[in-house]
C-alpha cells in the first residue's frame, strides 16, 4: 500500500506542476506565481518549505532519544520562524523581487559582485540540505518497503531526484507551492490522528506519556531534564546554547524560506501568511513531541536507537507501535498515509531548494551579466539551472548515503546563521552598511563555518560521526555558531569601517532613498 501511495502522490504532484506551471514567458509568473496565493495558502506553502524531512525524522528522533532536549530543539525551530515573522519578513518582501540577491542589492544598485556572492552562499547553504534529503530517501524507502539492497536505494535516490528537478523546472514557484500545501495538509492531518491515538493509549494524560517515556528510556529522570543530548561534551551548557542559537538564527534565514516572502502581494499579506506558517509549524511541533515521546514509551529508547543511532525512524516506529499487535484496515490506511506524507515531504522540500538555487543562478549570475536579457531566455536558464543543480546533487547523494548526514544538516544551519542572517540584518536595517561590508559578511561568515566545522565531533571522533574511524576533533562544540555567528557580524562591521567615512556616508544617503520602501513598503513620491 505504501508503494501504491508513493506512486499516486508522484503522479498527482507532477500533474499539478504541469497544470499550474507558467504557460507564458513571464518572469513574475515563474519566480513568484504572480503573488496570486491567498495568505492562508501562502502561509501553508511557507510552513511546507520550512518543515523538511530532516525536521520530521531528525527532530522526532532527538525527542525519542533525548527527551527534553529534543523538545527544546523543536521549539527552537518554531522560534526561528517567529523571529523571521517579526523582524525580517516584511522588509524582505519590500526589498526583494525574486531572490536574496535582489533584497541585498536594493540599496546598492549595480552590485554584481554582491549578486554572485549571494548566489554562491545560497548554493553552499542549500546543497548540504539537499544531499541529506536525497541520501536519506533510499534508506527511508528501504525501511518502509522492506528492501536493503544498495542498488535499490541508489535507484530510489535517482528516481526521486529526477522528480524533484521536474517539479522545479516545470512548476516554478506556483507549482512547488501547491505541492508544499498538499504536503503540509497531509503531514499535519495524519500526524494529528497519530498523536490523538498515542494520547488515547495513555488515557489522554500527557504526564503519563512522559513518565512512561522516562521509565523506558534507561536514563530515568534525566530524560525529562536538560543536558542529556550534550552529556558527552566538554561544556554541555555552552554546547546546547550554541546549537539552539544556530537553529534559531539560521533556520528561517535559509534562501528557500526567504524566497517565499517575495510571493506575498503586500505587507499585510506577508504578515498574515507568516501567521498561518507559524501556527502550522507550532502545531507540528506538538505532533512530533507526542509521537517522539510515544515511540520511547511504547518501544523503549534502546529499540529506537537500535533501528537508527540518530533516531531517524522514531516517527515511523512510534506510528506503527501505537496501533498495537492487531492492525485494522483503517490503521493500515493511516500508516500508509503517514509514510506517503513523509515521502511527499522529501519531494517538496528538495524541489523548493532546487528552485531557490536555480532562481539565484539564473537571475543573479547569468541574467546580471547581460544588460537586456529577454524573459524567455532567463526562464530557459532557470530551468536549465534546476538540472545543473539537481544532477550533481543526485550524484553526490549516492556517494554519501552510507555516511552520517548530521554534519551536512548542521553545516546548512551554521551558514544560514553565520553568513545569511548577519547580511540580512545589516543590509535591511544599518544605514551605513557598505558593499565591502556586505561581501565581508557573506565571505567571512561562510569561511568561519567551513574552517571550524571539520573540527567538530560530528565529522570525526564519535561512533555516529561522518568518519567514525578517524579522530581529528579540535573544536569543543557540536556546532560552530558560538564563534562563527559573532564572526559574521564582526566581518560586516569591520568591512564597513574599512570602506572609509566617505563611502559610508554615500551609502547612508542611498539607503535613505529607499528606507521608506524597505521598512514600511512606502513609495517615495518625487516633487
């Protein structure tokens, strides 16, 4: 039934992309879908983009294995989207048009170097996440469908990757948005049913659920207290702060999330869209909390860790365990719906990432080189860019599928927090910020992450690291955020100071010309 569900979803979503994709050579239609989605649908699309397979499987696994620490991680993801809503969403919508490069160059006309750098950072931050989703597809399909052959897993990666390239190239922004909406509705609907069944098993008493999870965790009361996830760290408290700070600042600043701000028709619409998005994500946090604790309560922490050391199968194991020994037809259909929703989550998440990378390449790199590029040619370049990004991602995913993928997830969030977040905050709000400061922020933040990440215990020095047999760990924390985030902000400040007083004053005057537009959406009328 799962195989039938996968095939049906793939067929329907591809048909949706064909029917809703742009039928004219219009850049606004391809990049933003004419901003035609209502706030509710746009908000659901944002939530769909934000909740990736790494969130569904990875975060629920952390909850099942580490209890309280996993709940804090889930809340950090919701807090990240709230930070985007209150601080950056409206200015991003006002400043940008199609890509992050548009938003960053609004106050710096003619900044081709900024566009190219922004495109490189976009690729660097999203490619690791794409590899995680694609590489995990083979293992996920094998777990659900019951095969373990490497050739079958590789075939699943290639097939799913081809589908995702097709979604981005054919459907454009509107097509992928509809897939995201279908995904979030299916994911939330099935998840709420499973969470309700889980609470019913414990007489609708969350306290009984948590107590049972702690009793079967093998760690006792430590399961319901802070610090279990980072117990092996040299400084557990600081390590936890660094990790959650990275998630809060980096999660919602990734380019495939920020590009959804440009699809809103007005400042009011983007605020309403973000309200729907935050509500959907907060509701899903409750779902994975209940299912994650339920997996440990019903099966035990050892069983969850035995199926996958990272706990990535905890959501599926908890769903299957809640049905009990005798599975009815309705429960079989529900489990099929859950697996299909996760399959659709992989499809939709990577399609959105490929679209963000393709749009950035076509609009910020290729179109910026030609003074007058026709819309037809730019759309063709965007579609070819989807293949240019997707094909290498598929090949790389087949190579890394048997390694630990957690360093890649962390790398993306660290780049979002250390390079993109400082650039957006400075670029949207600091009047004296210069082009040199912006380039220093993007390049300095990215390099600081790339230098520090190989020294973490996610890469080597632990049984669940990417290279478990090696040990070249020298950085004492799990994520780089504690140093790389301040480094990104510091590079931007130093780069602006190095530009000189004259350039800073010139930039201040240019910013004041568009300040009303960026911060309030106002259009300055000339006398």
